[in-house]
C-alpha cells in the first residue's frame, strides 16, 4: 500500500481543493452541493481554517518529493455549531481526488484526524455522512465512530430524498 504525507494547505492549494470537492458533486453521495463551487466562494472558508484551531491539510504520496507534489486529497476540521461551548468538537471532512480513491487515503486522513485532535484541543470528532454513502459510513465505523444522529430525508438530491447520518467519536 502506498504511503502518504500531509502538510498544511496554503492559499495556492485552494484551486485544487475546490477541484477535488467539485469532483464529488456528480455522485450525489458526498456533498449536498448540486452545482460546482468556485475558488472565490471558498475564500472565507479557507481563511477560517487556522492551523492552531481548525487545520486544513492536503495529502500527497510520500514518494512525491517534487517542488509541487500532486495533491491527492484534503482533510479539514470545521467548527460545529459555532458557539464557544462547542469549541472542543470539530466536524471532519475528507475529500479525495477521483483517481486516488480506494487507495487508503481515507484511512490515512482519519488516523491523522484522530491522532491530531488533542493538539488543537478537540475532544470530539463528528462526521456528517449521507445515509446512502456506504463506503464513508464503513470507513468511519472501522475507526470507532458511532451513529449519534439520524436525520431522515433531510436532503433532496435530484428529486430523491436522502438521510443524513452524524457519526461521532470521543478522542480525548
């Protein structure tokens, strides 16, 4: 199995982060966005990801040591319900480039997210996953995430109502 490394994302990475995100929209399994987003629309989102509280990492192959290694995916922590009492809880997002899916990057990202959480004072991680996204539900389940909430038919994707599952794990 290939090995991976990560680094904090820079503003120069935002176009590839957006491209990877947009590559998941058509499947209707990963995001509730139904049309591609723009780099400009993600500027504030990017700025909200600070290394000391809510990092955003890009992932690349460990043997890709060139000046601009190919970004294969990204991982972020995002605020949950933006109130101070919830600062120890973060939503985990993992997005992987189409050609890199199924190669262990999701596992790498979840291991990183769990291990790093105490460094940014996060004790609880959440995953917001569509009920029909069996691969992501299984991956999070392998790492001990449990179903904490089930919102039936809250999303409408092309006329099909979809469930949202919130998985949670106490990590510290």
